[in-house]
C-alpha cells in the first residue's frame, strides 16, 4: 500500500505540472521563432532535463526537491516574440540564461543582486508579461467557442471543486475536443516519436537584453526563490549551490535542443513535500524521485503533443495556456500592488511590459524593468507611509 501511495503521489505531481504548463512552453517557443519540430525538441529537452535533475537531487539529498521548466519564462517568450536574429538568437539567449544560473551557483553575490530588485517591480513585470496571454481565453471563446468553451467550463467548475486539477482537466478536455475536430478534418499530419532538433546559437544585443536578462530575472525571482521558500515551509533546506549548478547545466545542455530554462519547482514541489504526499517527511523524497522518472516517460509524448496542437485551429491551445496562467497573474498583481509606496512604480512597470513595445530592437520586458526602477528611485524618497487604518 505504501509503495502504491508513493507511486501515485509522484505520478500525480508530474502529471499536474506537465499538463498545466506544457502548452505555455510550446506557445512561448513558437512565439520566438521555433518551428513545430524545434518547439517539440525544446519541450523534450526541458522535460528530460527537469526529470534527470529531479532524480539526481532528490536521491542525493533525500529531500523532495523537484525541478521544473520556467513557466513564467515561457510566458515571457510568448510576450516578447521574435527578436533580431530569429530562433538561433533565442537559443543563444537560452545559453546565456544557463550561464547566468551557473554563475549564480559560483558567485552568490549575483543571486543577492537579483533578490535586491524590489518584489513589486519584478512581479509587475511578470504580470505585464502574462497579461496578453491571459486574454487568449477571451479571444478563443469568440473565435472557436465549440473547442474552447468546454475547457473553460471545466476549468471554472474544478477551480471550485478541485483547484489542483482545474488546469490539467481543462487541458485534457481541450485535447479531446481537438481530437474530435481532427477526426472530422482528416486527422493530424506529422511525426509522433520524439526527436532532437539541434540549433547553432547566435548572440545579439537584442536577444540578450530582450530575452536572456528578463528570462533570468523571472526564473530566479518567480521560480527559484519561491521554490526554496516552499520547501522551507515543510522543513527542508534546499542545497542552493548544487541546485543552481544542476539547473544551470541542464539549461545550457537543453538550450542547443531548444529548451529555454529549468529551475526549482514551487507548486509541484508542494505536491511532493506536503503531508498529503506521505506522512513521514523522511520518505517524501521518493515522491519527488518518482515524479522525476515520470517526467522522463512523459518526454516520449512531447512530439505527438506538438503534432496535435499544430493541427488544431490557431488560438485554441493558446486559450488553454491563458487559463493555466490566470492564477499566476492574480498572484503577481497582488504582490506588485501590496506595498503602497511602490504602487505607482509597479503600475508603470506593468503598463510598459503589457504594451508589447519594442525600442532599439529590445522588447518590453527589459524596458519595463528599467522604467519601473527609474520611477521607484524618483518617487520612493518622497513616498509617504500609508495612513493608519481607523480603529474599531
């Protein structure tokens, strides 16, 4: 019975993570110029990298540490779109991100610099990046109601009854709806078996500033730092330097195949580290370990998933990706506006990030950070504390 419980908890943790965010990853990779084959290779790369890293770290340290792809980072790619140099430049940016993560492991000061970015600014940038993608369910309902509405209704119902399963169930319903649509329109036409599609990277200033720097900041601030906090809340200490080394190496290795970034998981880690996973804290590492092996199995499905999604009407799976990010958008907005003295700077950051602007070939995410920091530096010295709440 114990083995069955551990196995089911590990499989569930992996399935929830994969089904909740794989469409976001594919949307982001396609947005920065990947072909369907290159996007499938990128999804394969990050799935394998996070699976191997999870198996290694959980077994070595006997704690439920789980790795994941950077979902906010994928949303950033979707918001940024193609940069100067196209897909090879995006791959170069992924390599830079991996190098920066490795540098974080070797030079703790870099991690401290990222932590010094005000939370309101970092979260407002993330919210602005997510905003356009979170509008996709609205557009999808208007353009393809028969395909998108069942997923939206499923998501809404389970958000009330079983929030953990809301997005995975919406994903499953959308896949069924697409399957029915494809059966009426000749079926999918493309490869089903996984394959690696290597890309020679190039570097441009636009790709480094538009993609690499914001992707690194989002990955650190919205994934790695919360991942450490989640495990700490359950009594576990994350091996920070080794975790950054593993995720940095995994990101660098996966970049050549199109993978954007891997990092410490937060939500999936909670599934493996909570008492629901196993009553004995010393045994929960087995749940994470099994989740890692499950990811390696799920990697076999990545190309088939891309083939089905590519054959579906444009906008359907983007709508599902938007549903998957609504919770993250809500959390980001809440964190961005939590500190009254930083609200103006946060709103400016959000507005610039959500605008999708490009200036000097550099995308909105970079400029939103710059604008937010300038506004904060200008206003913060003169900010007055919020008035006290009335008594009673």
